[in-house]
C-alpha cells in the first residue's frame, strides 16, 4: 500500500527539561531522532546537557563503542544557554543500526568532558523493520522493508502540537517485503511542521517533517 512521502528534513529535536522555556528550545539538528515514544527507551538513549554559560560555547557529543572508537558524531554546534535532551537513534555514522549492547556517550560541554553509558536495545519488530531514508521530493512518504510476515501496521499524521490530522492505515497486516506508506491529504496542506507516526507491532517509528511546498 502506498502513501505519499512528504519530505522530512527531520532529525532530532532538542527539548528543554521541563518543557519549552524560551531559553532551551534549539534548532533541530540533522541526524538526531525525536524522543522515543516509550519512556524507558527514551532514558536508555537520552543525553542531557546543561549549558549554563551566558556566552556561546561549543558542545560536541560522540558515541563510542567498547573499544572507545567513535562510531557516531552526534552533535557539534554552539547552543544558547539552556538545558537540553539529545536522543541517539542507535545508528552509526553510516546510518546502520548498531548491535544491541552498552555504549558510551562522550560530551564535550564547553571544554568539560563527561562520559556516561548509553544503551542500544531492540524490540522484535524494531529489529524486523527497516525504514529507508527520507526523500525530500516526496513529503509524507515512509518506505520500509519488513523482514517478517504478518506485521500489524498503523500510520497516522499529526501536527507538531500532537493533533491528529488523518489516519492513513489502521491495524493492517502486511507481508514480508518492501512497502510504501504515503499520505494523500484530502485538502491542501500548508507549509509547516508535521509528524508521521508508524506502528509496526511493538515498534513505534516517529518522523518529523518540515513541509515547504
């Protein structure tokens, strides 16, 4: 089944601790994932960074394996003063999922180094689902490959404020193989930020979209 793929120049979002404060909300950064829907999963891949200096300074975050080799250059930019949560999508610099296990997040926060454990765990359907990279020419499309048969799949479109706009697919059983799920809106879609959520069994995939028609 197809659904239209609207581009999502997604990527990871940075949230302030305790919600939007006007200080800690930062631009989206390429390569990061939105916070996982499951709170336990979010804690496993969350990296908290306090930026408490008035003057701007550089924040660099790398993910290291058990040999202390950098497998992912996650963040490198100058944030404003505030408190940030960054979420690792459990992928390396080539876009491949890393093996399940314990890794390290190394944070260079304005010259101060902090190293802490971070964890990659996968549910059954997360391991059995491959999501292809976004295509900027077709916003609102998710292309995926299922490695197992009889996956129960649902897909919906939301505003950034979490208001549901449309239900694309509800509890459909899809066979093993490649599929395209694309939203064809019944009305004109204005430019702005949207969210597509895909449920595959016990796995929830969230994609942010900046739609610029």
